[in-house]
């Protein structure tokens, strides 16, 4: 991670700690696990809360064309950084609670760096349901958490007919993090 990325992260963390929700940028091991199941040929990917772009870079390293990436970020400093780093990607300054307002596109997957543990159950429901409304039946939603359980509460999973599967845990991330894949049941 370059000094510019770290400086942008720290500046935004101190200005808006609840929207950043991390004490350090995600590491490359977490980025590899988050993107490990995504097939670049499957279709476009929607990334929520990309921050400095660690998951975005991992998707591109896996062969994803930046033109097939739509990045939704609310923080202006991150939006500006992402537009400079990934000029071919679509970078939207938009609130993830309002995904239903986006022009509908069938995204193959959603990668989320959002701090769901800092959000209400109602907000999580709005984000996850909005994300699944933009994906076909087989779409997957990838989320990491610093906690021991999936950061999407069981009542939200049940109400949306979703199941959560843990992909693994990255001990060398600061702090250690687990990755979950959400999919529709049946």
C-alpha cells in the first residue's frame, strides 16, 4: 500500500470513523480470499465500500476488466482516490442503502467492504436486499467481518431467503477477519 493510500485511509478514518469501520486498511490476504470465488468471465461485479481499492485491485489481478467494475463509495476522499486509481471502472458516489435507485444491471457478484457491524438491522436489510435485486438468481454477495459470526444478522438472512457460508479466516489481517458468501437458498 502506498503512502497516498494510507494517508487517504487515515484522513477518512478520523473524519468519518463510522463509515470506515476499520482500524487499518484490509490486507492482501483478505483481498485474495474475498475475491477467490469470483470468475472474471461471469459478468460485471458491484463493489460496495471499496475504500482505497484493495479488493478492486485483487479483482483486476484475477483478470477482471476494470470496465466490468462498478464501485459504490459514499466518502468523497475515497471516491476521488478510486477515480484516479481505476479510471476505467465506474465509480459512483452513492449511499449503499439506496442501491434500488441504480440503473438495473445484472451483476454476477457483489463484494462488500462495508462496516455492517456498525449499522442497524434495518440498514443492513436495505443494503443486502438492494444488492440481491441487482443480481440474477445465482448471484453471490461476499462480506468480511472481524467478528466470529456473519455480520448479516440471522433475521435479515431469513427474511431475504439467504444462506451464509464461511469461506475462511485470515489471521494475518489487522485485525483478523473472516469472509462469508451469501446466496439465495435452494
